[in-house]
């Protein structure tokens, strides 16, 4: 089957036939493609944790996907080069499909302007005063609010082994958004709806189609990032394997080591360890110590947060005190000879044509997602939490289990190592762990609100603090205040979380070093601290010669700031649009903001520091 036939055969594109739209039904096409390929124009379906204890999984509905990386690119002040690159992608795709140039230009304009219309409706709904967020509601009620969206039919197709009726409860992220999307569909002609739905399918297929189509996606990639060279094919293939089979790849990497490391003179900046302790064991033991030290410091920082109500503080501190750590895949699973085989038993990959596997991969993911709606044992729940996410993370938090999950990828990497200086590990993986935990504080407060609502309807909702944009922009280039104001809430939250995590990590380092020097136990770790400190070589503070002149505070500053050193990408000013592409500020902004607002960093190197601290930072 040719690429053109493959695209046209899926409740096809009107461009292949002038009469096709007469019999085309968007509801039928939308349900079919959601169930078959996992594309989600208009609305997205997932399975997430509920906010009411015990935080069981619930079907969750959110706004759907659009073609550009962020809604910012549909605004009047968007980066013209990226918009031009996107329209060129649309036009050249249409030409490759056999459409004449003039019609291809019209197709590109139609798609872009329809997606802009979607963004306008969604943002208008979010700007309304009376919003219902994260609302648990029956499908019958949602159907009355958004009658043009075939949500019940979608859920029945996506979860065929689960009984879905009008009485089924789902979690709706923003009820007003669904009402607006329904209004949009009911007032749109068939042609733009058909174009948008088919283009949503094509976007998913493009990286796996023949070279003439893959090249189009690469050119758009160049327009965003400024790269001029294509990725080697082996890198693309390895990434596909990693994305499609993350559990299998991690399980292979976490196989028990076949030889022990002799750790003298080993590791980056390190020196010293005990002969016979392998890297994985040492890393796991050190990470456990560091986790409890970070958790304890985070509880202390919450206690000092004057902007949080006392009852909410106590709830967050309780969540932290009960939190557990899971390092890698549980050994009980690795030692079961058939667990991995059974896990992938329903996945069929029969040839080398990646595009033909998209349906199989989504079918497998859909079934794994549906299994979360049924009771799971602890081991299965851990695997599900680690590997049913859209993008498995090296460090993740599970609301269902109240557990921090650390991927086995980190065990064998050089990113952290228990033989490195303590400050290096706190600046790297320590700040990463804190970012993951602080990122979830907003969710913890939603759980607190749900718990409070069960006790009394009169209790006002508490939300996590919003970043003070004017304060964060202080000391930065003048244009930054304007750019921060244009950021999406998620990008601005990421900025806020990064600064809070770094401040807390610096404090935790001081407490950790003091505990080692005094031979004092880390609260909650439950270990023989004297033996463990000695076994891990923490009491010796051995280092390679080039690092011996630095104390722990100086090393932390150097290691942390190193993470935010900018790298130029071709000739493009990517820093300006990075927040809209990756939902994170550019490194040069983070570098300056960290130095400005985390007084520990300049103080550690005897540099002048601003004494003004932004409110709402931990």
C-alpha cells in the first residue's frame, strides 16, 4: 500500500474525491481514528488518578492536539519563521499527495486558520470567569453540555472491555472548554473538519512514512530549532525502539551486573569507595539517603511558606512523610522469567515498515491503559505508573502509590554516581527530584480540596501559588517581563518550580553534609548511618586533584550553574521561542534568574547577591 493510499483509506480525505464529503461523518471518522491510531483532535482521552482518596484511576478528558508546538504560534506576535515553516509543511505535504500548487496553498491556509480558530475558542473559554475545573461528572451530563462531541462513542471504542454508559463518571479538566469545542464543531463546515482530522492523523504518520514525507517533517524541525543537518537514521530508529518499548529496554539495562566494580579512583570527580560494592548498589543506597534528606528539607521549607494555609501545609507534609521511593524496576519482576514476555504478548510487530506498526503500538498502549481501570497488584501498578505515560520520565511521581519512581536508566548513566562529590549529586539529580515533587504540589492541593469538600461544601479551594512575574523578571533584560507575560501557565510554572527546587536542594546539601560530619542519621532513612556513610565513602570526601580546592558549597554552585550554560543552535535565536516549544525557559534566562534569586549561589563564591527574594518560592 502506498503512503497516499494508506492516508486516503482511513475514513479519507475529501481532496481525493469531490463527492466524498457528502457521505462523510466527522463523528464516525473521529471515533474510528481515535480507537485505531490514538490521535486526539478536539479532545484527548487518558486514564489518570482521581483526586479523591484512594486516588483510583479514572477516565480523564482534556483539550485535544493542534499542529504547532504551542498556542502562542497562532497569536499575532508569533515567530514568523516558525509559522511560515508550518504552512510550508502543510503545502508540501498536499503537493506530495498529488494536489496542485494553488490548491495546496489553500489547504495550508485553511488548516492554519482553523487551528487558530480552535485556539481562540479554547482560550476564550479559559478566560471566562465561571469555570469548572477537574470536575467528576456523568457522561450523560457532559453530553448535554457538549452534544457535538461523540465522547461516549469514543470511550466505548477505546475501552472495548470496559462497560461505558451514560452513568459512567469521567474527570473533565475544563468543562467550559468542552462546551466551546462542541460549539465550534456545530458551527464548522465539513471541509475544515475533514482537513483537520486527517491532518491530525498525518502528523503522527509523517516521521514513519517514506523519505519524501520524512524530509518535510525535518524541514519544519529546522524552522523551529535552527538545525541544518538531518538526524542519522540509526538515531531515529533507536529512539523509536525506546519510545515504543520502554519497559523492555529498561529491563535489559537493569539486568544484574556480572562483575563488581573496584571503585578506587573511579567516577567523575570522585575517588573512593569500597571494593566489592558495585555501582548500581552504591547508587541505590546513596539515592535513598539523598531522597530522605531532600524530603525532610522540603517539609522544612513548606513550614516557612507563609503564603500557604496551615491545614494545607500539614496535608502536604503528611504526603511527603508517607512517600516511598522505588529505584528502578522491582527485582521481583525481573526475576520472573515470563513477566516481560507476558507483558508484550499482545504486541505484534511483523515487519520493518514502522508506519504499519502505529496501529499495533496504539492498540497495545490502549489495552495497557484500559487495564489501569481494573484492580492492579503492587508490582503491576509500579510498572503501569512507570511505562503507560505518554513520555516515560527518568524521575516521576505516582499519585496512586504516593511513590517517587526513578528509572533504571539513571543507574547506569554518568549523570550521577555515589562516588562523585556529594555536592555534584545534589546539584544534578537532587534538584531534579525536587522539581518532580514540587511540580506535583498543585495536584496535592487538588487532593486536599477534594478531601475538604467531602467534609464541608463551605470550605474554599486552595490553589498553589502563582509565580510573581515582575519579581522574577527583576535584574533580567527589559524585554523579559513582556516575554514572561506571554508564556503559557505550564512554562511559567516550570520556571517557578526550577527556582524553588534549586533553593531547597542547596539547603538540603548543607543538612546532609552536617549529618555526615556528625555521624547523625537521616530522618526516615532507617539505616545504620555510621556503617552506610563509611561504606559509601561519604566520610572520606576523596576527590580528583582538580576539585580539591573547592568546598561543598562552591562545587554545588559550579555544578548547578553548569546545567544552565547556553548552547547556540545554528544562527537562530531559539532561546526566545524555547518556552513555547519545550514549556521551559531558555538556559540563559534560567542562568541569570538562578543567580539573581537564589542567594546561596553568589554567597558561596563570595559574590554580591541581591537580598530581595521573590514571594512564593520555597
